[in-house]
């Protein structure tokens, strides 16, 4: 995982491999969603984001279960992030992955551009 700073430079945040970092984030999101579903009075999944003193992590989950996750600074509003993640799903993922007859949706997408 890479984080882009305000000046556009990419910086590696940890020494762990990208695969390990993906697993860590996935496990954390899975645990948070499970916790929220247990304590929430609503029947639907209501976890969308959390924030620390340094960053905000937001998640957009599609009806098919595809998750888009974004780390931002604290000055981004939840509505801004939700709109960006929804547009990423609608205008990039659906257009170039779902509608691609050569791509199997069960396979991971290995593209630097995506």
C-alpha cells in the first residue's frame, strides 16, 4: 500500500510486504464490520468509516460484496469520500472490469493502473 501526500509523492508507510498489509487491513475491516453488526440496532451493515487522530479510513461495499477502501486525511468529509468511492466503482470497476468479457471476476485484478 502506498499513501500519496499532498505534494503527490508516494511514500511507503511500513516495512511489511504489500500482501501482509492487505491482509492486515482486510482483517481489521472484517472485525470492525462484525463488531458493528453485533451492536447495531439496524439489520443492514452500517460500517462505513472510522478515524484516528492522523487519518480516516473509509469503505464502500457494493451489493455484490466488492469493497473499495480509501485512507485520507481528516479534512476530507465522509460525503466526499463516499462519492469518490462510488464513482470509482461505477465509472472504473463496472466499465472496465465487469463489462470486460475477457476478465473473470473471481480473479484478482493485477494492474498498476487499477
